[in-house]
C-alpha cells in the first residue's frame, strides 16, 4: 500500500541530495537567479490550480477560516521551530544571505503536500493499489527538488519525511476518507492548496512574506463548506 509513498519520498530525498551537490559549484548570484525563476514558476503553477475552483465562495470561506485557526495556533512558528530544532541537532546554522534548514523544510513540506495529486494519488494507492499518480508525482517532485535544494538548501531533503507521513496517513486512512472526499471536494481542496503554492512562490521571489503554513487548516474546512453548499 505504501509503495507509491515510499517512491515519492525517496525521489524528493535523492533529488535534494543531487541539488545539494550541484549547489557547491553555484555562486550566490546564480543561486538567487535560480530561486527567482523557480519562485515565478511555482507561483504560475499555483495560480493555474487555484483558478480551477468551481465555487470561489468555498475557496474564500475555507481560506478565511483556515487563516483564523492557523494564525491562532501559529502553525508557521511550530514548523519553523521544528525545522530549527532539526537544524541544531544536525549542527547547522544559518549564514548571512543563505537559507537555513528550517526555511527549506517548511517550503518543501508545503510545496509537496498541499497539491491535489498528493491526496488523489494516495487515495488511489490505498483503495485500489494504483500507484501510477504517485509515481508521476515522484518524477515531478524529484526534478523540482533538485532546483529547490540549490536555492533553499538541505531543509528540502527533510521535507521527504513530511511527505511520507502525510501521504502515508492518507493511504492508511483511505477507506475512511474516500466517502468524504467527493470529486467536487477534491477539486476545491486542490484549488485551496494551489493558492498556498502561489504564496510559496511569491515568498521565494521576495514579493511577499506571508506565513503560508498558517493557512494550512483551509484544506480541512473545504469538505465542510462543500457539504454545506450541496444542501443549498
């Protein structure tokens, strides 16, 4: 059941290691240019996904409620502290002009976990043993993790653990989750997740400094609002 998840996590880890090896020969100027380019691409990909919403009111309500809950819990700070804890355990430290492990961990975790492919692919793995979508996601994530690691460093590799835990949980709970995740629900979850990807992209290029993790609960509100709108 977890084959697709294992392959996905491994692809991110291997891609990140390749990126770290390439990073040694990349100047700060080139690294900044690469990060800007990746950030622009990430923002465009996220925008494309967000526009696929079939009910913008569900997206607005979910993002609003998610922001309230996430900010109250300060999820961004929790992820950052965890990343810093790992960074300290590994003996790493942030250097001027460089991205620390915490930033790479948070950025990678959000980027690889909030998309619709993570949910649908994990459900397919758990319910019918079809890993095709997760294998496709693995290829895409592996390639993107190379460039992301060049820009954000070793923290991106650690996000592979987040992917394993998150997608693995969906696979194991797929029987319980599938009745709740209708096609309409998955579409709106994908749109909400894609909006977070837009935030990640704009943060990467320095246009915004939004705490993207504080909006994560938005995806949990989507099924509720989809159900409520189905009653109208």
